[in-house]
C-alpha cells in the first residue's frame, strides 16, 4: 500500500496504528519545534511550543520503538536516530533554566535528529530528495541545522553580554 507515494510495509494493524500516531506526532514536532525556535525565548509562545514539541517527541519515540520492535532489521538505524533525538530533547528541556546555551544546543540537535530520521526513512520516496545520494539524507539536516544552532548560540551570548552591567 502507498500513501502519497510513500510505500507502507505490510506489518500488521499494530504497526499501522503506531505509524499513524507517529506521523501526527512527527508533524506536530516539526511545527511546534519551528515555533519554539523562532519565537522569543521565555515568552508564552516559546514555552508552550517547547512543551508541545517535547510531548510530541515522546510520542514519536514511543511509536518508533513499537515500530522498530516489529521490524527491527529495517528500523534499527531509525531507532538509534530516534533515541538520540529524544535524549537530546529531554536533556535540552532539563537544562532550560540552568544552562541556556546547552538547552539551545540540545533542542536544536534534537530537531536536526528528528528531521534526519524522517529523511533517511522517506527521502528515497520524496520528489527531488529521491535524486540525492543516500548520504545526503544523513548529512543535509545537520549541514543546514548547525549554522542555525550556532547563530542562536551567538545571539544568546550577545544578548547576555549586553544585559550584563559593566564592571
């Protein structure tokens, strides 16, 4: 069976149910993660979007674990990427107040890992992406995300330096 040109494995109703929740949670993460990243830190939109992202990421992780258990041979590498995404997201959440720069780095890395998992799994079936070599699915999200994360870290340093009174 294909959905929007993406083949779905015949792995049974539990797999398809988990896949449905996984796709909805993944889309929720993409939108809420972008909103959190683009909104002013500490503001209600950033806080709410970040919470939605983390809950969505938890759902992505749980459903990915279920699907990986059913099709381990095909999904082992996706399990590793999903585990890293969730660990980074949870770490970022826990460091949000005590270590803001590590919060930015961990949440950004989580978002990059989330997108990497999506492209590794679906890139060969997506228009334009299907013309890229497999290595691009693994590297492009990080190549695009790393400068964005570094810019956010630099902006954080500048804001913090300007807020510090002179000695």
